[in-house]
C-alpha cells in the first residue's frame, strides 16, 4: 500500500513523494520513495546517513531533484522501514540491496548519491556492482572514519554511547542527535516516528562498520564521473578527510558548503542547490563520456 503525504498529520513535513514496500528477490522487502521525473531523465539513487532514514536525510531535496531526475530513495537495512536481514549488517550487504533495488525498478545504471554513511555504501556499490552505477555524488563523507590518536572520534563516541546506554536513554540520545537538524517543535513527532522504526542491532553494527571502513586501497580505481560535496564546518566527518576522498578519486569535482554535518537539514538553502548541481554535472559528464565511446 502506498505511503504518501495524505496519510500524514500536520506534524509531518509536507510533500513527501509516494512510498511503498519493494520486494528484493532473495533479500526481503525494503521501502522506497519514487519521483518519476522528466521523461527519459537519468536516475538518482539516494542513500542516507547513519541513524537517519531516507526522509530525514533527503526530504528537503526531493522536489528539486525531481525536477531534473527520476528519484529513488530507500531506507537502508535496519534503518526506518528498511530491509530486515537475518545476517550481520554490512556495507557490502547494503550495496547489494541498492543494486537489487535498481534492478527491481529497472533503473540501472544510476547516479548513486551517498550522505555520510551513505558515502561508503555508494563507494562499495560502485566496487561490487559497477554496472549499476553511472556516477557518484558523495556528500559529507570520507574514505575512512577511524579517528587517529589526538583527533576527536565523534562517530566512535556516538556508537559507544548508543551501544552501552539503556534503551530509554538510547532513544533520547538518538533523538537529540537528529533533533539538531530541526528546532521547530512541529517536527518532533515525525523525528521520533522515524527513529522508532530502527532495528537497534543493525544500527549498532552500522556504527562498527563505519569504524572498520577503509576504501583507500581501491577508491583510486573509480572510473565513473564523481562529485564530492564538502561540509566545511563538519564536526562529525572532518573536512580534511572529505577533501582527501575527493583527491583520491580520478577527476572528482568538489563543491564546498559553509555548513556542518547536518547541512542537508539545517542549511537546505545551501545543500539542495549544490546537490542538484552536482548531480547534473555528473549526468552531463557521463553523457559526454558515452558520446566519446566510454573514454574517461
């Protein structure tokens, strides 16, 4: 049954695209939102960040992206209404879910857009399922998330705080982290409803996956157009790591935002135009590449 704006109370954000359960053969059911976009438009697949959902991460961007692209946004496994798997959470599994979603919707290859934790999953999707990816847009993310000695390890700190807190405290910690994105009380019910769908075991394992992730051994082989959005005031993913990721990818472009890690929500006025421009640039570079017969 479609889940759309008509089912929501006034405390929910407006104009969410219709959503539905999508069976992924051999994997289970996931949740997607879709915007058809202009006829023949390229597809963008949106992958959200850790502890978030597709809607929390992307709702400010849905409408504007839909003016230019076919848009597919999915809740990642264990998050929100995403797939519930029987195995251990892994970025490789999430990348497989992403590729299976594109296949089920006859939408491959797509420009895969990853925010924060969605960035590693986008990178792994290119590595493991290259025919599903025509370009990458990597936002507020990195090629690794380990904190060296002397550097503040915010991801690690949040993961441990969530892992070792009693359930009521855990929910409050998650709610506080996400509520930083919006101060208006009108959204508090929605934030909590989105949080309520998480499978905590998967969320905790996702935090561990972030600490283990390192694409430095293979990210230099990326052969699709790529753009990186760097959040210059980021206190979660240090900007120097975001720049390092862009520098490691051949031909990657960089767009800089004077914003923190929650730019997608707190500074949508900056983030949304930059995101749309990055996706359009990647699409145009992909088309030019195809006209040259696949040359880089």
